[in-house]
C-alpha cells in the first residue's frame, strides 16, 4: 500500500459547500490526501453572504482536536475561521503540543459579503500566538493590511508585506494574494529570504466563493505529501486558477469555485 497522507482543517462551516470546512475536505480529496476536520464555528452562509455564526465551545473544540491527533495524527494542519481570542489561544497550545510538521494559516477575517468572521479584539492574538507557528500564511491584500497595519496598493508593497510578515511577525513563509489589485492575478511568496511570483490571467467571473479556503487547502495537502513550500504554492495557484477559469455557475450570488476543474485539466493533459 502507498503512503496515506493526512491533512486536518480547523475552520468554520459552509452549508452551501463552497467555502470553509466543506471546501477544504473537497480539496484534500481532489489532491489525494485523507481529510479530517475540526469545526470552530457553525456558519449560516451561502453564495449571497453570511447570515450568522455560532462558535463551538472551547471544550468541544479541544476534544475534537484531541480525538484527531491522538488517533490519526495529521501530516499537515490548516486553519481558517478562528473567530475569538479563546479559540486562538486554545489552538496555539494544541499546535505546540501536537508538534505538527506543517501548519498553513488562511487568516480568515472578512467574508466576501463584508461580514466580519474574526472579532477585532482577537487580531493581536492571531499575530502574536499563531503567525509565529505558521509554515505558510496566505493573506489576501485586505488581510495583509490588517496584519502589518499598512495600506497595500502596488506589487512592491505586496512584496514588502510578505517579507514583513515573515521577518517581523515570524511566519516561515508568506503568500500575499493580489486578487484585489487590477491586472493579472499575481501572488507573491516570500520564503528563505527570496521572492517568487505566481501569475495567472484574470478571469471574468463572479464565481469566486471559497477561493481563499481552497487555495490554502491545496497548499496544506501538498505539504502533507512532503512537497516543498514553493512547489506546494505553485500547485495551489494552478488548482485555484483552473477552479476560477471553469466555474460551475451555480448559486444566486458569488458562486463556488470548481473543485473538479484541476483534475479535469490534468487528465486532459495526460491523454493529449
């Protein structure tokens, strides 16, 4: 039997299936990694926006994590929605105790609908307790602005932000995603004192619900398979570009990305 690589997502839910835990598990499966999940918040949302959310109790989250780690230890962990100080403090301790090899943080702060998913008083705890433990952090431009406390309006400022998140805040690597700038979709990785850019065309579609979750989940899956950080980010970029380029066209609002698209692209290239 080949090695079975395992990834754990610790995040909120999305009953419409496009983001959060639901997107992560789909992505892990697509990347041939055994997926597990710990729910931090139950979110009432769909392609039209977030209606409400309720946090799980700290005791329940703690027990969920223990049940996974004590039985099927993950090769990589990803976090998404961590709404409160208590959840962040708990997770910081759990990650240290579990000695996880790779930890990817999608610093979920605001949904595309504008709904705040991270309490403002928890931002400092995220920066102090969790960012120093991250293998890869994947903020979009608004999230990176919150982390560094500066505006980002140019590619050079994206580069500066990625470097600062690593050298000042302690992440091992940072990918600042440029989807909020005009022009090509450009993401910038800063790792091992060097920059690497990942560029794709910008596709004319509104169906981008769950892109951040999916992108970071691919990176998590690839790290679980023992691939390098640059290789994992490159695969993440290819996966999410295909998912946006070939939308499913479902939902009344900003529809979900197409989690099947990357596999279909690879199969077409193999049989060509």
